[in-house]
């Protein structure tokens, strides 16, 4: 699986799709338009990009689905985010809101080696600062 360099906006859409799917909600253009406060054509433009990367499958006027590759990438970004926010909170003494906001700015850019080192420093935490599970599938203990 070759690396895909997503923009911040593309990452936000991918993660929103993952969250909707995790919450067992229907993935739709309308729902994304509401989440991002944009019109449907703007959503469709981003979805076309994500589809061209093989991250989503769209059936026009029907449904949107994360592909296996899209789900894998979203899970990696979420893992990075949760590790970073724990690090920011624990070692930099940032509050939860700031830790989360700052992690969101770089969670999709950070490499595996750095995350592995941070996981080790943190002794592989089992939850993020919000109590959500932190599964270390890529970090070697």
C-alpha cells in the first residue's frame, strides 16, 4: 500500500466518514454537508478525490462506503491523534481541548517511527485523554 498524502480537508472528511460509520449512521453527502457547513457540490468534490485514492466507494445518489484501505488509513490517523493528544497532555501539560486541537493539526502528517517512539515513552497507553480506546496495532512493544 503506497503512501497517500491527504490534505487537511481530505483527512477531515475521511475521519468524519469513519466516525459516522462507527456510530452506525448512514454515510451521505447531505450528512457531510451539514457536518462541514458546506453545499453538496463541495462534498462531492472531496469524495471524488478520496475515491480516486481508493479510500471510498461512491454510488451516485445511493451511498458512500469506506474501502478497506480507507478504513485502515482512518484508523492509523485516529491512532496517531490519540497518541499525540496523550503526549501533549502528559508531557507538555496542555489541557484536553488544546491537546486535541493541536493533535488534529498534525495527526495525518506524523510518521510511524515517531509515533512508535512516543508510544514507547508513554508506555503504550490503553486509552486517550477522552477515555477512548487506543489500540497499538503498529507500535511494537
